[in-house]
């Protein structure tokens, strides 16, 4: 099977591939941003709310999307891919017991639990595994679903549900604007016929908005999109539709940050600036505003004069704040900006595993509580490093491309979870990557 242009044997928990990167390199030409992973995954889960055909466009070919296809097929859907289109049809049966493995390896798949329970009265889904960026609990999900009448029982690593009649008016208040919990609860509430659900302290990430647009086009009645208070009037039935997924703002941000280090008039295409204001303002704060062409929806970026950039203090935050999914990549950039910069991670408890690896390459970063304190150095040097999650893998790849010498990134298959056709896209801009399974 090919993934990201690489021949990979299987998409399991095995992330054992190695990427060999020789730096420094230059990136010149055009790189196209694909459809959003974090938008298409909840939208695929929401397709379980109807037996009618769903056609999704601008769907990236990623390991996580393939895992979600596996999950939909085990629930009884028939899924066909035609280039960047997915056609999701019902097979006539709907199965609400999902095998353990696919859910354990990808947290986003847990969001089928609520929709399957509403449709079948019962569901059995694996409790999602933690990963290197923290325990990743689902307590907000289960507490919210309980208000919707879904009782959950956890045993042997599975969550099993039963459905009791909910009140006619439901109020769910999220302790934190959790993206997954917001998406899971709002999706499930859509089919509570005749029930009015209000969710407060919702996440307002663009991917949540994309999911709401998708559901409303299916005939759901969700009000308050792009605000932290959502009101949902449950309906009896939702219809099949065609829908185009938004571009991936994290992939876009990753390539923009890469361009700031090794770009030579690199053009990043298919960029929605509204989804990346926080990144654009960080570049302004550093003294190098991003050159964005709003008509062509593209960024033009070249390697910055790092010694002239201002060091900064910043923090990650729920949207519209700076996305935690760009924090590792930003750490790589700031490790080469002279002076002292800090990044405070406010979304996840521990998302700094890339820092030890960057220090192996000559960065000077230390962590105090949930803040990375970065003393800028004037160069990084290639070294053997290990990727611990998808965005750490991206941060290390960028570091390897700007460092002097050879970097070998082990456990690099994480990167296929979020960066479609990465070898092909890199080759097109003159960047050489060598991958060995
Ligand atoms: C989504 O994960 C994204 N994944 C993540 O992207 C992203 O980092 C995250 O949102 C934050 O923006 C997808 O959309 C598929 P959360 P999610 O619930 O929904 C805690 C990537 O690299 N929490 O917003 O799992 C949680 O531990 C991935 O593409 C609870 O305590 O994130 C975290 O500290 C990584 N209990 C915080 O809330 C819960 O029930 C935010 O998590 C749920 C979450």
C-alpha cells in the first residue's frame, strides 16, 4: 500500500519507519494544502446519523482517514474512494459494536459512540488510548452524553452504552472548550427528535464550524455556529448530501513555518487566512509579517533573517488562540531566533517530548511547568532523533531540513497521520527525504 508517496506495509500502531534528512536544504516552488484531517474525521463519524449516501470532497489520503474508513465499514457502511472523494453508503445494516483496535489507535474514532447509541439504543466502543501528549481522557464526552440520556459503563477497555429517555430541554456546560467533546455532543444531539440541547463553553475551532455546516446541510437544526454557545433542536431524520471539507490549517501552518526556515519564494497554496490569524500575528510580533495573497489564497515565504527576528513570549490556546498543533513546529523555528523566547502550552498537560530531541540537535530549550524556555542558537546540527507524535514528527522534520548534517528520525510513521503525500509534495519543492520502513 502507498501512503504519502511511501510504500508502507500496514497502518497499525507500528510507527517504526525511519526518515533520513540531510540539511540544510532549500524549498522552492508551490506546495498545495490538502483537506483538513481534523474536520473530515468528525464529519465521517457524523455520516452514521443517516442511511442515505454521503459524498465528501477534498478528503486527504491519511492513515487516520483510513482508520476511520475501517471503523465506518465495521459499523456497516460501504466506503469507496475516488481520488479525493469519499462515497459513504449504507449496506442496509448498522452495527454499533466497533472492534477494539481501530478505536484504540485513533482517539477521534471514539466520536461514533454517541451517534451509534442514538440510532441503535446501544453501542460498544473501545476507550481511546492515551498518547505521548497526555492521558487524553473522555470524561467531558461521557458527562455530556449522560445529559442526553446515554448511560455509559466502562469495563475491559470498552465503553458500553444504554439509552434512556432524555428531558425535553438539556443544558451541557463543558469544563473546557474541548474540540472532541463539543463535536461528539453536538453530533449526537442532532437526532434527539423534539429535544432542545444547549451546550456552553464550546470549542469554536474552524473544524467544529465545518462539522456544524455539514450537519445543518443534512437537515440538522444547530444554532450559534462560531460562538461558544450552541443550541440544537433535535430532528427525526437527516438526509444524505455532498460536502467539501475545508483545507487543513495545521498542514498549512506547518509548511509556512518550514518556509520561514528553508523557503526560497515558497508558495503555500489553498490557505484560509481566517483560520490562521494567530500564526500571522506571531510572525508580525517577530518582525516579519507573512505575505498573504487573499485573492489567490496563498502565502509566499522565504527563509527569514533569523538573527534579525525579535524573540517572543507566546502561548497556545483554544481557537482563535495559537493552535497547540503548531506548538512543536513553532518551537523549532524559535530555537533559531536569537534571544530568549517562551511558549506556554495551555491545552495539553504534556506536549514537550520533541524538546529533548531538538536539544540533541543543538537547540537550547528547557521546560518549566508547562512553559518551554528557548535560548536561540545560530544553527542546529543533524542527529538521530525519535518522533513521539504527529506534530513532533513534523517539528523534527523541519529541524532536520534546516540543520547541518544528517538527521535520522525514527518512529516517523506518525507523520503519515496528518501530512498527505508528504514525500511527493516535498519532492515538488526540491526537498529530498529518504524513508526506510
Ligand atoms: C482535537 O483533539 C484535535 N484532534 C487535536 O489534534 C488537537 O490538538 C486538539 O483538538 C486541541 O485543539 C482532532 O480533532 C481529531 P480536546 P481532542 O478535547 O478533541 C482535555 C492533531 O495533531 N480533555 O480539545 O482530543 C484534553 O486532555 C491532534 O491533529 C479532557 O480532560 O482535544 C486536553 O488537555 C492532536 N477530557 C484538552 O482537554 C475530555 O473528555 C483539549 O482536548 C476531553 C478533553
